[in-house]
């Protein structure tokens, strides 16, 4: 795994909170890719999406680890240590997603 990340032990198996970005679904907004919080299961949109809800979730909660969720890409990111790492051996089960509107 990632050398130098102090948060890897906190990675949990989570149940995704939604089939798309929770906040974008409520707003009716589009997203590009999804990220799932490996602390609580919150599903938010990536930083290339207009609203950047995954990063906003980190700032609101300090939950450090996200996983690339839709499409599943097998990597994780620690916001605190700014380190990418392999999660292909511990992926979050993918329940399918609704269209991204793009």
C-alpha cells in the first residue's frame, strides 16, 4: 500500500449511501465520476465535476480516504497525506449507478 499514509488502517468496508452523488441527485446537477468515502460510505462527485462534493465531504467531516467508485478504478486517495494507493484488493461492492447526465 501507500508509504507515508497514516490513515490506511482507518479504511472500512462501507455500504454506498446512494447510486449517484447524493447532493447532485438532490440538486438535479450532473457529475463526471463518483468517489465513495471509505469511512462512512458517502457517495460524492469528483473534482472534475462542477460541484466537487467528495472533496466538500472531506472538508466537512475530515474523513480522509476516498475510493474511485464509478467507474470502479481500483485506486484510493488520502486527502490528508495527498497519496494515491491501490484498493483493487478491497473494492467497495458496486451496486450500479444512475446516468451521470453527461
